């Protein structure tokens, strides 16, 4: 397998543009939450929620993409048709 084929491997979600965008969102949330003062208990709780949500976003998108790829493979590599 050459490097060009490896770049197009659909089984590596890290290479999907939507996964990469999710990482960008997560990195941005980290920068934003770093501005929250640690002496405010309520804002620290909000910070934790924001980080949890941002972390789960990328994982859920990758899981959904994996499900689509599995279904396509199961049905002879036919693209899914959404009704």
C-alpha cells in the first residue's frame, strides 16, 4: 500500500475533514476555558461541561461515520440513500 492509498483510507477517522474540524473546536474550547477563573465554582462546573461536550463531539462524529462505512460495506459498497 503506497502513501497515497493510506491518505484515502476511510477507516481512519482522524483523516476525515469533519473529525479534524471537531479537533479544532475542541482546541478552541480549551483556549476559551483557560480564561475561566479557578476561584468561581459555578464557572468551573460550566468549564467541565464545555470540555466534556467538545471532547464527545469528535468521538460521536467518528462513530457515526464508522457506522455509515460499515453499512456501505455490508451492502456491497453501495452509497447510502437518505429518504
